[in-house]
C-alpha cells in the first residue's frame, strides 16, 4: 500500500510538471502572436535587451509556432502515458485495498486518472495560459523570451525536420509557405478600427475624421481637391502689371496666366511683383513664373511632391484635352486632411448645418466622401465628385428648386451576414441653384427595417417625390 501511495504521489508530481510544460508552450504560442511588434521595436531601439529577444523570436513566427505545436503535442501524449500507469494503477491498488474488486478498482482508477488529468490540463495547461497571454502578451513574451530561445535552439533541428516535411506537402499543392505572418493592416482594416474606436468613444470625432481623411488621401486625385475654373480668377499674358496689382489689392496673392487656346502658360505671384518692381504698363508675362501643370487624374501625393519639388504653392490643372480646368493649391491639399478652410479663393465658405436628427443642409460642392462621413454610411460607387453632381446624375437633368431625388444606400455587409434587412436612402431636396446647378441642398437620411411592421403615418420617399 505504501508503494502504491508513493507511486500515486510521484505520478501526480510528474503529471503536474508535464501540464506546466504544456502551459508554457501554449502561453508561448499566444504571447508571441499577440505582442505588439511595433512597441517592441521601439523599445529595442532604446537598448531594451528583452525587447530585442522578443523581436528575434517574432521574426520567425512560423518556426516559433512549429516549436510550440511540437511541445504541446509531446506534452499531451506524455500526460496520457504517465497518468494511466502511475496514477491509474496505483489508485486502483489503493481502492483494491479497501475491499473493492481488483478489476473494478483498476478500471475506476484508470478512468478517474485520465478524467482528472484532462480537466486539469484543459484549465491549467490550455485555457489559463491562453487567456493570460491574450490579456498580457508583452509581460509574458518578455518573461518567456530566454527559455523560448533556449528551447528553439536545442530542438531547432527537430522542428526544422517537421517544417520541411510540412512545407514540401504545401508545395505539392502549389502553395508557397511563408516564414512569417503578415500583420500589416489594410486601409479598410484601419477604417474599421477607427470607426469602432469612434463609436466606443475611445477616439474623438474630430480626430477620427482627420485620420479617416489621411487614409483616403493617397487614393484621391487632383480633380477631387482642385478649385474648378468657374470659381477662380485668371489673367492673360497681355494683362498689365498695374492691373494685376489692382487685382491683388483685393486679397488674392497669385493668379494663373491663361494663354491662347485656353492653355495655362504661367503663374504671377505677389512676391515676384514686389521683388522685381516692373512698370505698371509692363505685361504680366515679364514677371510671371513657369506654371506647374498637372492633369486632373494625378494622385494627390504625386501632385504634392511635384509642387514641393518645384517650390510652387499653386499648380494649374488641365483636362484630358489640355484645356485649363482649375487650380490646386497647398491650401486645397491641407483641406483634404483637416477639412474646409477659408482662403483667398473662397469668397464665402458654405458650411454644413444640422437640421435635426438625420437631416442636414449642405453646399452643392460638398465632396461625396464628406457626405459619407456626415451620414455615417457609404454611398454607391459614382463617377461624380460632389453632392450637386450626385443629384444631377440621379435626376438625369438639371434639377429645379424644390426637386427631390432619392439616393439608395448600399446594404452593409455586416448586417447582411446577421440576417438584417434594413433599407436606407437619402432624400435630397434642391434648396438653391447657382449657374444652373444645385448650390444648396437639404439632405434627409431615411431608415426602414423591412422585417418590422410599418408604423402608421410613415410616408415613403416616393410619396415625397410625388408631392
């Protein structure tokens, strides 16, 4: 009996040690997959030795995961191998000593040992280290760095053998294995993170909007940000310096110079007029500088780089036919990030105003991406840039004051997955018209749950249009 008791005690100690080893490998796997690599890199640059060790491990994610999986598999097998003979048989012997049939006592001991080992392994060898690693990945990754590197060094040859075999199978299926896990986030991923942070209150609305605009900036083209020709003043090469001085006295500091065939030939700036001091009757062509000419399709980062390298704050924009289409300034590029600013080209900046829940008054030249941020939903893909353009496109003609159009909003993928059937649309009414196009509009967001019973007295947008 004493020998059986000692064997049982030894079995418990050995099993607990193996479970602890299993927990080590589980914690290792989740800690290094969850740790913030950029944070570790910043600390490593400051001389943090532990952070350098953590980074060295995460640079070979596949190798580390293979090592962890090998450890988990081996410890799992060892638990079953040890629990049955050391704990099960000795427990059966002890039960047999109190009068229970030996066959039954061994069966009870074996089942009890395996059941107990499984429960303890799941809690302390699997779930607890996993949850701990997810909750505190950095402290755990730092603490496990040295033993993990020692383990990978000692058993690296065996891990490599299994890795090579697995990779060979992948290549047979024409799948190229990767050594590291791609943790980079796409722009769509970042937008989703920003939106979740804004909704939860972790990120202020103003800051989230700026970050959202920064993410959109690389995909925007010049046509999206430029000031159209209809909203700017220009001069010809024959315009006198005196006339330009008079124009600049109104607050403008630079003008595009448009030559024959509607082509930009230069830019005249106040600083050049003041520095060179030409006669009032001299043509502006004598003081103008070469124009930076860019197409409407050029991406904004490329346009910014072109303007920065040429040290010009104004670029002339031409369409696909070479005709002058507008200008792009540094201020316009800034507005793409921080929002609308009042500058020398904006006589009066129209603002967005809220008219109650889900209702706004907006200027016709409001960009569609700004409208999306305002209403909180995406619009369908369109070739137009502004709300006025969207209304004209939807209406099929130049709308009159009082005209109302319906713009359906796409269904959200997340709602479709959840089985939700929600219909959303915008009712956009033309309030003012300038130069034949809408200059001010009233926007109303409508939302109807198709699965819910319709409420009495609720009118549809079709009824509103009919009115």
